[in-house]
């Protein structure tokens, strides 16, 4: 039953995150893509000049193909699935490379050029105008999500199968490391904070931890299947935060809702103007917002720093060979250093997200009675951190 709940949780996170990115693709990345488009339009020659902003956002944003390392002219094609004016169409993104148009039946498709309000998105050409079709394509981020889900499920099922087959034998090597991390998160975070509810919410919290950790680590790999900036995509972090928000509020007890809708404060703060209930309700939504921005900003910042340090080599080389040589040594040193830091940050961010999720869930199940006063959630959290 635990394995089934783990698989369901993993698939739910992946599907919801994929749908969120497909729905948010036109809105969340529109501003950033528009700025990048302005930079590309202002460049005199893409082959002769270096546009740092274009290169940075080209690596950080989503796309219809998977970049090949050290080759910006070729991409690993991915399926394009759109609903045009005459129905559904499915074809390879290779047909749209380098600004080419593709005619499928009576419909013509292409990727919107810089300067268009749909820059970087697949559009249909109708009477010379660009129309945005319903787009559920398997983009780079969506494909990376599926790969992460498959990898996460395989690792957990592998561990569960071993422990079921050898219940009294500790796993070794890589499998032993996975079990050590599971034990560390469960015994160090989930169980101390949630207490008797730990086994109930452990499948979700462990799924979130390993899902985020694998996304972070795969994002640091420059070759397929890595390189997708998943946790640096605010749509993905938003879906994860919303999942925690739903788990927290759907399974909350009556005491939690009483503290929100009718808190123990002076009556004049509740009637006739519900000042405190409004503040408490607003606080319900600040928690997932904090989870979203914390994970997104930390991972996006780490990727940007590494790419910027690498670009310094080409920027200084264009100025002077001597400056380029010095910048190469310094940039490589700091890039390697930042990558090592990012590996640590990947684990820390997964740990912090899981711990905060456990705290929010624990707050929704806390009982304020004299008998449980010494075992309050606050004391459990302090003991966990210490």
C-alpha cells in the first residue's frame, strides 16, 4: 500500500506540474522571453557578437528541443502536439528548427520569431497572421519531468523490493545510500514533527524530497537527460507548493480551522470587522507563496551564476587574448566551485522544502491542550533543528 501511494504521489506531482507549465507557458515566461527577444533583435550579428542575456535565458527557459552541448545549431527533437484550426497535429520539432515553417495538412506552423508577442512559442499562420493554438507539446521541461518521475519511481521501487526480499539485511553501496537518505529524512524531519501522523504523510513528504532532489541534480548535468532547469521554473515550484497547500488544508482538523476563522483574540478584532480572520486567511496563502519563491529563486540564481561565470571567458577573450586566458582560469575555478556548492544547495533546498511542508501539515494537526502542552509542535521543531 505504501509503494502504491508513493507511485500515485509521484505521478500526480509530475502530471500536475506538466499541465501547469503548459498552461503557464504563455504567461509566466512571456515577460522574460520578450526581454530576450529585444536583445536578439538589437544584436547586429548573432554569429559575430556575444549576447549574454540571450544565451543565459536560452539555457534557463523551456524549449521544443533539447540542446546539444557545445553545439547551438542542433537540438534533440521533441514531439510538438497542437490543436490547429483543422484539428490536432503531431510532428517533430525538427521541422521548425532555424525559423522554418512546417505545413501539416492545411495548417502551417512555425516558432514565433523575436519581436512577436508569442516569441519562442509554436504558432499557426492563418491569413498571414500568427494564431496561438492549443499547445500540449512535450517540451524540454515536460520531458525532463517524466524522466525524473521514472527515475524516482525506479529508485524507490528498487529499495522497496530489496527490503521486502531481505527484511533483515541492510542494503549496500548505492542502494544503501538511498536507504540512509530515506531514514535521515523520515527519522530526522517527518517523525519528530508529525509524531503519530508521520506514517500517514510520509509517502507524500518523501516523494516531494526525492522529486525535488532529483530535479535539482539533473539540472546540473549539461548533457541529456540533464540540463533542464525544472526547479528554476516557477510553474513547477508553484505546483509543488500548491500540493502542500492542498494536503495541509484538506486533512486539517477542526482546531486548525477554528484558529483561522474564529481565533482566540479579543472580540473587537473579530466583530464587526473580521480583522484577524482576514489576516489568518491571508496567511494561509503566504505559506505556499514562500515555498514557491524560496525554491525557485535559489535554484534559478545558482544556474545563472554558473552560466555567467562561463560567459566571462568569451567576453574577455573578445577584448584581449591575455584577458581571455586569465578569465578562463578564474572562471573555470569559480564555475567548478559553484557547481559543488549547487550540489549541496540541491540537497538543502529539497530538505528545507520537505521540512517546511511537514511543519505546515503539523500546524494543521496540532492540538492545544494541557496534556499535550509540553509536546507542542514548536518544541518538536526546535528539537528537530537542534
